[in-house]
């Protein structure tokens, strides 16, 4: 997952990941309110949360692509491992992120 400040950036990152088959699906969730410390100051901002649905084999490429195209100098990239899920859905993710 990652966050961005604008809908345009969210659409651009989501489309890039799906076009390059680095993610089978990207959900863009607006309305996230973030509070964090940046360069010694507390900042509050509205962001869009992007959830990338990908397979383990595609993860290194996805992380590299996010870092290369993300508008933030230090983008949030957090990986949440799926321990179980619908076999059909997980198979679909694997097939869509295959080469």
C-alpha cells in the first residue's frame, strides 16, 4: 500500500501498476487523513490510500516502480502478507501478475 495527495497521482500509479502487470488490481480509497512528523514539524494532510493486489513474485518490480514514479521523496510502501483468501481470487492475482 501507499498514499498520495492527488487523484491524478493515484490514477497514474494504479494504471502504471496494472498496465505493467505488477498488480492485478489497485484500489484507490480517498478521504484518508494522515498525521505525521516531517522535517521536525507535525503535518496533517488529506491523502488517497492505494491498495495494490499483487503476487509475491511481482513485489520487487512493483516496489521499484512505485519508488521510481511516486511524487513523494519518501513514499510509504507497506506490504501486508495475505495468509489466506479465496483460492479463485488469489489464483486470479497470480495469473494477472505473471509474465
